[in-house]
C-alpha cells in the first residue's frame, strides 16, 4: 500500500531504553526513505533524550532532534500507579487531544502491549499497525492492520512493521541519535581527565536480577581491563548506585563510578573503545552507535535482543534457556561465565580491527 508524499506517521514505543533503541533502526530507515514525512513519537518522559536533546520546545529537525517532528509524552507507568486520579485523567485527555490535533494518517505500535495499543487508538486515525503476534496477545484486537513478522531479532521485526506502513522494502539503518552540545562538552572534559587512555564502559545493571552478572566478577573484569591499558568506567544508572559502588570498591582502584544523565551517556557512548554488560540499555546504546561490545547473556535470548549487525561478541552458556521470570538471583548459566572469558572475548574483538578513540 503506497502513501502520499506528505504523510503523517505516529510511532508508539513508550520504553524502555533498550526497546526504544531497538525501534530506532526501523524509524530511521523510514525517515531516510521518506524525508518529507511528518513523524511523531509517543514516549515515556524519562526517555525523551533518546529522541531530542534539551528541554526547550520541539523546534525543527536538526542534530538535536534528528529523527522526529513531534514528541508526545505518555507517563504510562505513573498513570498505572494513580489510575483514578484527576491528574491522570487530565494528562490522558491532553495527550488524546494533542495526537488527534496532529492529524496522523497512521499509527505504528512497536511495543505490542495492550497499554501501547490503547494509546495508539487514542490518535483517532483509521490505520493502527502492529504485529499479528504481539507481546501481549490481546493487543492484536486493537490493530486495524496486523503484520506477520518473520525475523528473529526484534530489530528485524520492527523493520518489517515499518516496511508495511507504505509498502517499502526497508533495511535496518544506523540510528539517528540526538547531539547535545552541553553533554558533548561534559564528555570532552571527562575524557581529557583520563590521561588519554581508551575508555571502557561497564554496564552492570539489568531489568531484573536473573540477568545480572555478579558484581565481584565485574570487579575482576575491571582489574583485567585496567591492566590492559583501559580507563574503566562503571555506569551507575538510577537505582544502580550501590551496585556500581560495590564493583568500584572491589576493583581496588581499577575502576571509576560514572553518574551521567542520559544525554551525557549518549555522548560518552560515541567515544568509548569498548562496552561490556548484560542485556541492558547502555549496552544497546553502544551497539546503536557502532561501538565494540561484549554482551554477557543469561535468561534472555541474544538472537532476539542481543547486538545486531555490530562489532560484538556475545557470551552465553549452552545451559541457559529463555526465561523472563523476574527472579532476583543470577541465572545458573550466567554463573558459568568467568571474567577470563570476557577478557578473552574483548581481546579477540578489538584485535579484529576496532580502533581506540
């Protein structure tokens, strides 16, 4: 199905960080194929920096807002906590009016949840596009067009959905991420203080405990990376401060704790020589920016959620099985991966031709 040149498309992908980054190659492919389209995006407020730098108005597309024309905010997690409050009702009503006032011709739901599909329907346009087998089965009944995806990786599935919007045969494109001048300046200062050593970023957090490699092993990894000439930074995302502190303390001075805003993390990820972590947002960010990564995977399938067409090594035990149960303890297969295994994988990866920056 072809669309007119001046076409208005709304993307729904509320969060989280890694999931938004997985949707970006498909939306970037659409933007490159159709530069005249108007593209909006509905997102949780905390992830706005992945789509726009700064907090001033939306403005026009430029390096600070390279991909989208409009940004709509849906504080869906907060709404879930206070479903009956007047404030929630006002915010939902405002979002509905904002989306309908934008006159979208089609909505594409990359999330595949009942909540995201319901928000997609609020836009009030006839075409609501989603997967025929979405993550939450009931969501499919809210789609007017259901696309049977065949790709294994979620990025491939998202590209298939994007291709269905206008009948294009798209390929995943390197994501367009915002450039924040203030964050870039902060990053320049941070790296100047490192004596010129190449920076390695350790991303130890994850959505739940079963995906987290133990902090003691990350500490041993930090020592090994420092011995190989890296300046080792341990990301301390919101709620991960104690985890990062334990790794830094156990490293015997080999690692530094990094507390950065999302804008600053994007700037840093552009410059790192290596990122090591599990199935977590900062690792997916490094992948999106084409940096060398070593992924340490356990209960989640790297074939679906791992590094995609990037300079990467993935370590996963044959004993690990896909399991999204929110268990607190590290998955048994994850515990078979030793720091020496990760150091070896990093050495092989960088020997293949990645250059330090």
